[in-house]
């Protein structure tokens, strides 16, 4: 049960972070930069901002999708290493 609660909590946190760096973030909960960091602006769209002026700027959505896929894959790999499933009884912790 603990594994599921921790896993879902981390997954929701990662999903909110990915949404924030995407172009689909439409909330302005703070003024200025998040935690005082000016690069973390309140309107989101950080991938487009970071790629502006580079050759990858037209492919911002593709870069975002690949980055999201890689970060979710890394999260799954890390989570399976930290809390492996028990094989006895067929039930999860």
C-alpha cells in the first residue's frame, strides 16, 4: 500500500512539472519567477522559451514529447529499482 501511495504521489508531481514546462500551462499562481528564479515564469511554456533562437525552436512540441517520454521512462525505471514488486503471493505491497 505504501508503494502505491508514494508512486502515485511522485507520478502526480512529475505530471504537474511536465505540464508546467509545456505550452499547455495556463495558470498564473505566482508573480515573477517560481521560488525567485526568473527563468521559471508563471505562464509556463518553458520549453518554447528555452528553445527560442535555436534550430530546434520549430520542433518545440516534439522536443517536449520526447523529453516527457524519457522522463517518465526514467521515473518508471527508478521506481522499479527502489521498490521492486514481490513475486510471492501475486500481490503488491
